């Protein structure tokens, strides 16, 4: 990845559906926290800087990442993904380039996928490029609404989707790359969602589309890598996925 790229990792939320007692990005799979797996992939991209947004149990996250070359910023009020990204503005005040946004509870995004998103972003001269996936059970995820030409029109959150929109199986994976200037200009213009009382990062995508900006997408052929760990069932699926696809394989000695 080119040096004019920064990464923001969101790791501030409660993880209520996992019990809410522990910082969910530190939930362990085979002895390592979710955040560890994501960070190892991010480091292989060699970005110019890595920013980790902390909040709930921030001390534990900072302790877990002690010694890593990351910048911590605190989200003092947990007001959604848009607000979380906004807390990283000062840490990027002297940075010019593209900003990847990743979620600390989505640990298995591959290096190949990150490179593919960046390649499409550059080739289309996009202001935003996001990752999507086709899943059989899209419950809980934002749906990708496309127009008659197949271009993305908006992202509809589960809480705001109609019965018809909830049947859409293409989901927003929560992985984005933005032009930094367009991202922060747009964050200042989004409104508090009246249902969830949060600032949605997805509203930035819709705003850019309405402004006629280029928003590109790429759909991963391996939707398992977009699995977010929100429930005990998700954690079980993640362990199965890890055993099948991600666990290192060692050659036996002869």
C-alpha cells in the first residue's frame, strides 16, 4: 500500500450482544484477541499511520496494543461510527491522502481484499470505495441499494429498512476507503439518526452520492471474511472459519 494511506480502526464500542462486560475487540479466538488478527493484516499494508479509536475499557485495549506503532484517540461519547471516525480528525490534521476505515470486531479481512479495494479506489478516482458481500442471512447489516444501472444508491441500516429492503442480500461490510478531505468535510454535515441516536458513517456515503461524487464498491467472493463478531453465535462461526481457512498450517518433518 502506498505511503499516502492511513488506517482508522474502530475499537470503542460496548459489544452488548456479547454480554457488554468486556471490550469485544479483545474477545479471544484461540488465545489471540480479534483486534490482534486485524492489526497483523493492517501492518502488512505498511500504511503511513494507524489510528485506533478507543472508548469502552480503553485501558485494556491500549495495554493489549502496547508496543505497537499506533495512535490512540478516545471517543468519550459512544455516538456511532460517524462520530468515532470524527474523533480521529486531529490525528490526521497533517495527513493528505486516503483513509481506510476498519472495524476491530471484523478480524478476518484479508490482505488481498484490502489491496483490491485500494486498487479499485485508485482506478475509478473515487472519493469513497466500500466493501460489500452477498449473504444468505443479512439480518443486522446495512443493505446495499442500487439503481437501475447497478450503481450504489445508498446504504440502508437494518433499523431503517422497509420489509422489502430487508430482503436485499447484498450487505455493507463496514470496510471503507475515503479521500480524507471529502470524508471529514462530509462528517460535519451528517445528522444524528433519530432512531438510534447515533451518527452513521453510512450517511457520509449517501451524502457523497447525492453530491455527484464517485462512490465505488467491490463485492468479496468470500463473504466469511466480513463476519462481524457481535453475538456468541458469531464467535462460534468465527472459530470455525479460523480453523478452516486462517489457522497456519505447518509441514510435518520427515
